[in-house]
C-alpha cells in the first residue's frame, strides 16, 4: 500500500510537470505581449521595458518556468497577477471555496437524482417509468448547460423571482457592503447553479447506474443469492449495488476533481466568483500567473482525487490489491 | 454496505431538503425600492460592473469605470464641473484657489491651495498632498501605467521613474504654494492635473509602495472608498469632512462586481441595481429604448471622448506610403453608416474628423466637418473615390487587421467590400484584440495596410489625440500609438506649435490641424464616435453626465 502511494505520488510529479510545461508553452505560443498590455495604451517603449522587467518577462521561457517552479516549491507561491498584481495564492484561495460549494452541492444533487432513477429503471426495464427516465436522460444530456442556465435564470430568477438570478453569498465573513450572507442566503443563491450544474451529470449517472445495475442483476452470484432464499432487498443492497456502484465511485471522483478546476459555464452564467470565472478572466487578460494558478489547482485536485478513489476502491472491493 | 447506503440516502435527503428549504425561505433583505417620485437625500445607489476594476488605488488604476467612480471621490487641483456638456467639459480650479501663475517661458506653473479641504480621515489637504501624489505616481516600485501623465513634461519625473531620485525635483510644495517646473511648455498640464492619478493623497498612502496598491485609501472629494473586496464589491461612502461646493446627496455608492451583462439588465429592470456601469448586453438596447424612451428617465445616450477609425499605414512599402490620393479615396468610399451599424442600436455617431465631439474646440456645429468626407455613401461619392484611387492602388492588394470578436469581423468585411469598388483586393487578418493592439504598436510587426482602431481620451485636450496619435517625430521601434505610422513633416511641425498654445488659440489651432490633415493628407479614415448607452433604474434620480468622466455619482440622488 505504502509503495503504491509513493509510486502514485512520483507519477503525480511527472503529470504536474507535464501539465504546467504544456500550459506555459501554449501561453507563449500566443503572440500577445503581456508586458505591453500591463503597461497601458499610453506607455513609452522605455516604460514597457520597465514593466517587462518588473513582471520578469524579460527572461527566457525556460528561466521563467524555473522561477515559477522554484517559487511554488520553495515559497509555496503561485506568483502575482500581471493585471492587478494580486497574489495568485489569494486569488485561487478566494475562488476555490466558491467552486467547491458549487461542485459538492451539485454532486449531492446529481447523486440524489441519478441513483434512485437508475435503480428504478434497472429494476423495471422497458416500463413506463424506465422510458420516462430515459427521456429525462436524453434531455439532460442533449441540452447545453448554458441554455438551461440562461432559461432557469430568466424564468425562475428574473420573471418569477423565486430565487436569486445570480450572485454569491458567503457563509461566513461576507464582504463589507454585501447585501447577503449566512447559510440560508448562501444556499438560496446556490440552488439554481446546483440544478444547472447537476442536470447533465444526473442524466449521465442515471444511465450509468441503470446499465451497471442491469448488468449486475444478471450475474451468477445474484442468481445464487436469490436461489439461497435471500430477501430481494438484501440481494439488491448487498450483492447488486455494492458491485454496480464501483464504476460510479471512480467516475464521481474524477468528475468532482475535474469540476473543481472550474465549472466555467455555470460560474459565468450565475456570476459566481469561482475558479472557472477566474480562469476565463485570466485568459481574456493574457494573465499567465492567474491561469497557471487555476491549472495547478485543477491538476492537484485530479491527482489527489485519483489517489483517493484508488485507495477507496481497496476498501469497497477487497479483491483489489495495491500491487 | 447497508450503513453506507443509508448514510448516502440520508445525506442526499438532507441536501435536497436544504435546497427546498432555501428555495422557499424569505428573500434576502435588500434596500427597499422607493416609489418613483421626488428626489430624496440619502440612500444608496447600487451600481454593477461585469468585470472588476484593475485597482482602486488612485495612482495605479487606469480603467475608465474606476475613473468614473473617482470623479466622486477625488479632489484635484483642477477639475471639471458637475454639469453636462459643454459646460461640464470646461476645466476649472477645484482645490487650487484660482488659475496658476505661469512664467513667461511657460515652463513654471504656481498654484495656490485653497484652505478647507479635508480627507475623510480628517487630515487637511495641503500643497504637499499633491506633491506626494506625483512622487508616488513616479515611484519605480509601483511602476504605474499612468506615470506618462507627468513623465514627459515635469522636471525630475523621469529621473524618479528611473530610480535616480527619491522625489520629483520639478514639483515643489511650500506652504500653500505648489510649483511645477516643466521640461518644456505644456499648456495641457491643467487637463492632466484633472486626472484621478494626480488627486491629493494623504500622508499614509504617500508612504505605501506596495505594487498591489491599496484597496481603500483616504480621499478628499465628496465621497471616499470605504471598502473593497476584489472581484466582489466596492463600497463608497460620503466624506464627512467634505465642505466643498460639489454635490453629495446620497449616503453611499455600492458597486457589485461579476454578474453577466444579461443579469445586470435584469437587475436594473427589477430595480435591485440602479446603474449598469459597464453596460448591458448590446441586444437589449433597442428594447430598452422602446420601453423607456431615449433621454427621458431611465435610458440616456451621451457621446464618449472617443473615435473609431481605420489607421492607414504610411510605412514604406505599404499602400498609403506617400499616397494621399488613395487615403482620400478610402475616406470617400467607406460606408460609415454600415460600419457603425455593426456596433448595435445607438452605439455611435458617424464622423469624418479626428477630434471627437466634447473635445475642447469641437462644437456642435463642427462635430462633422462641412465639406469633408461623406458620412453617407452614394454613387457620386463612390465615383469621386474611384477617380481619386485611379493609378494609386499599387498592386491592388492590401491587408487589414481587425479584432476577431465583437463587431470587428463584420466591419472588416464592409471595408473589404468598399475597397473592392476601388480595385483593391483587401485580405482580412482577424486577431485577438490584445494581440492586435500590442502587435500594431511594434513597427516591425505592423504589416497591415489598414488597422481597425479606436482611441479614448486620457484627458480632455486635443494633444491627447493629435500629438499622441499622429506625431511623426515620436515614432519608435515599439510602443507606438501612431498606428498609422503617419509622419508628415509640415503637420508634425504644426502639432508641436499648437501644443504650446493656450485657450481658444490652442483649440482653434488643433481644429485647423484636424481639418488640414484630413483634407490634404489623411492619416486615417475616422468613422464613428461611440455613444455611451446608459441604463438606470427608476430610483436613480438627478442623472448627470459629465462629458469627461461620464456618470456623476456625486450629483446622483434616489427618487
């Protein structure tokens, strides 16, 4: 187990290096000059040179990358934004809880929808309920998140006024001047984003749960359990779901990890100051440190959640050994 | 496994319950909308920005919406009155007791500071408060983008920027006197002094050298920034120590950041937001105008100090090098109406001159040059264009750079079609705006014949357009604002002379220069002056638009 974790961590270093190098290269392939942008439209050539030095952009790309890695490892710093010179650690630190609110709330919602629907459909295939469920799945998968978001925002948030149409409220320490704060305000503002974020995943997961449960129901050990007279509830819970949920756990871990890197569409539609919106702003402004901050955070999420899922697998399914 | 499943089910139920509970819970207590009617003192104006400001630090911000807010918070030596155009565009002393005493050689300006102005902290505003601002603006540790406002004219400013001096030697504060020593006469100093980076700052901010700047600094205007959370909000409150003549009716201005233009439109419509500071989705304006009328109560249009133009590249080897006939032909041929329409409903007014309306010297009568290039094309203008172009189209090929987003691609196609009529096959190169902007400033990269371009004033003086954008003697290898690479020795000489003039003489000289360049050797095809489309809630009263700084929050009230 210990050796396995060490091996995974070493791979994580390789993945991290590959992702950050590729991001760096992509950024510098784009021929815009961040120093000229940061210097402003009226800057003289001398001032642009001064700003280039100020932002360390007068060094070669490999040297810049070296300093980025050194700062990250030695000082735990992601650098400072080219645009507003704020610490990227602070920017990512402020945005991450917002994205986490969206992703974890959304994950609870999509599981709450997908698991019961998937099981129900699998138990009664080709029934009316199953067909209706599959219609929901088709709709959920087909409709673009942006469209659903805009429609719900307009109808429920603006026209009906049942929920806030956008914005974010902090659970604790809302900023000065904020018109909302606390758990209830936070959750009220998150309901629509959670729904929008969850619909696609709920549809995908419902289909996956249905398919896994149907496959498992046909396994020999399920037939054996029934033949031995086990009650249907026990068969379903102990034998079917335990096995059918294994791929779901894997998917869940990866989906949450990827989404933590920024749910760009949902955050943009609902004005949530999370990592997705931060990444979009960074790209718009050619702000490499800000983009790198989000990329590093997302990479770490993927690595950590991947590791957690693998470890969790061993506990869920004792047949799996860490070799 | 039983326990795990039940735990999952229970968690899901709790989550779903929480969502349902929050959905039906009472809405957040927001500022109660007042019924439309009489203006009331006090209250809060809520404004929204879809994109956060760069900084709130006065020496660092270089972003129009922040300058708009700082019009309410800053006190300056010279400022523009709380009035609409044209009065609002005429500079006047604010903290200065009167106009400066100017030496005979035009290189020394002495101001006397009016007593009675105080920061919100209680500290008095003195001559030193302004010197501190200039010292901080040129602090090399801050590397401020707005240091250009003093670096080219104030003695010792460049030395300070280069790290060779601890303060700007050309600015001397002594008692209530503040003296500026200039490297050369610069009558636009007064306009520059009206910009937010040159506002008075208190002793605490003066010592701050953090390149991130500060989120809330003391200020001496009618309001001050009391708090800022980057990417979230800015809170501006009334300065309790302000005793000056400027209005200050409302208690506070709350700036919320981050919603999309679509949401901001919804919020202003509902009245939970009072002003869409960086606009709403362009597709909404026609509906807004239909519903609320134009310039009545909730929807206003006002000109910006701005011009959209096609820069005609005069570099050797390009189409417009020593080719005024073709430059004139393009000015006759381009369909300004079609080009302007691509920006959307009421997005701009067509123009045929360099200087925009609202600029000193440009009157209502001269906004469009009579006898100048046509703002509507027809067969006669096209014939004129063709005759001018004949024999001047070189190999009949050209390249146009345009932004790849917004109206840029369609506008480029319009120009492509118009030039086709002249026998020029124009290729279009679409670029991200940031890349287009930075590349066009580098002489070696500027391989276009026509560049889609736009320029907004930093301060209200024709120098900021004519000299900054068209002075051939300032063309360098990099960082050129002169993206036409226009260099006409006679006009450059006239620009230098006009820059030394004062008052009406100055305005008239630049007006003449604009006309002469356009008629004899056009550097550009000026196309439109953008209009600010301003959507406010029914609670936003006392609406006032200053032609330089835009919406005047100090004058605003709630109804």
